[in-house]
């Protein structure tokens, strides 16, 4: 049997990781400034994280949501305190796509409406409704096509206001990333997020803050939407939540009431997932990693902005993007093959930096020096 060939892959086999370093099968060391799609939030094989999961596995690894699980209640309490959303409710699932899928479904239940507002260049996942709200026709199968989702320009409050004026009573939810990741590290303007909040409140729609990639402390605040000083009705989470263990969730305003059977999951919130998520939160809090994300992120953006040729350095914390000129499109490839540094991309010419939140200045300087060398040598 062969693997279903849907991933373009680098010819590298990673066999070990520690912190922000990873090694291939030949023993070559790489610097990880991508974290496997922003998943690695506290570093590879963090000893406390490994101990927390191993300890839980030695007790029980899984049972279904048909029994009481104190670990879920512990996670909800810790998550509420660290995120600042103490009065919200938690529903646990397995991935970012599931988090967004359940968020939009819950919004439709709550409002008894069908219309979803999403935005150009958005990415919300690959499940049925999540992919329908993703602005990429090439990954939307015919069965996923729906007239219930409309795409508006990102950061355009006037266009949003006009659409609400025309169809506000039909809108179930507005869903948006506080920083678009796959879309190229596009940061939501505070005034735009404030307009979303105002319009959703005025028309009774649900504001869904997609924090799957830009949340969980990566921006320097727990959710990047917090930079606007507003509260969403539902926050979605995954990626950095489990540091590689599959776990996702949604935080739900107390105004949305639960009833038995409206949402459900087999694996979501299992014992190991909760242990992983608790370990991540304990390390983020104990080691002040959100403050570190701001400190190292500001340093990186300041240094990147001084390199001739790099354009439009932007982001918050350790979610950073910059544009590469057409003459230097081999930069990302060369960083990997010549300097052994993993970075991310957004088509056609954006490099994305999404390292672990505990990465240090030494690693930042190594990346900066490699980029400076390449920008001076690539023709």
C-alpha cells in the first residue's frame, strides 16, 4: 500500500527534537522557526510536557465523555484564568478544523440563522463548513459548496457595515482570524475588530474569533484579537494547544446555552489530550512565554526591518511575516538547504516565522545572520 500523495514534502526525515532544535536521520541539526505549522508552542520534547503525558498514560490514556473527567474541569479552570476568559464555557475537540466547524454550527443553533460572513484570504480548515468558509476554491469539493457563506474584504469595516445593513437579520456569525496565517500574516486592525463586535451585537450575530494559529499566546496576548480590546462570543483553538498532541477547543460565551446532544466528540477532551494541554498552559504561565513572545518577536521584527530587500515586515509576537522580492524567491529554500533552518511560507512570496514561544535571542540571531547572508548572495 502507498500513501495518498497529497503533501509536497522535503526530502528530510526528522527523528528527534529538543527545544527549537530538530535532527534528521543522518544526525544533521536544524533550527525550527516553523514549529510544524505553529504547533510547537513550548519546544520539542519539553521534559515537563513529556513527564505530564507519560504519567497520565501510566494511569489511563482514554475513556469517553460518558464519564466524569476531572482533568477536563482542571483544564477549563486553568484555561479560563490564563486566557482571561474565566466566565466562558469550554468544549473540547481534536483539531482546528473541528473547532471552527463546531463554532459555526453552534452559532447557527443559537441564532437560528444560516448566513456566515468570512473574509478574503481566510483559512479555517478542511472539514465541510470550515472549508466552505475558507477562501481557496481549489480545496473546496462540490459537496462543500454552499450559498450560506459570503466572503468580504478583510480589514474593510465599511464593506462589513454595508453587508450587515443589507442582510444583518440573516447573519448567524462572522468568523475571522486575528492574524491571517495561510493568507500571509495579515494583521486585523483594531478598528476593524471593534466594528465586527459592534455589528454582531447590534444584529444579534455571533462573533467567532479564529485563534487556531494566531491564538494560545503566540501573538504575545492569549488571543491576537485581544489587541483590539473586545471580546468575541466564541474563540477557537488548536495547534499550539497541545504542542503536537491532537487537541482543540472552543471557548463559548455564557450567553450561549448548552443542551445535551447539540455537540459531541469521541476523542475530544480525552485524558491524554487534557494532560498535554495542561502541561502547555502550565509552562506558558510558569515561564512567562507570552512576554517572551513579545520580547523576541519585537527583536526579530526590528532586525528584519534593517535587512535591505525584505519588505513589509509585520505581525505580533512570534507570528511574523515578510515579503521576499522576486529576485530572492529562493530565500526560504536556501535557508533550509544551506543553513538548515525551517521556516514557513504563504504563496506567492511571504516567509512566515512561527517558532516555539520559548525560543531565544541566540536562535533569532542565527536566523537573522542567515537571511542577511542570503540576501547579499542570491542573484
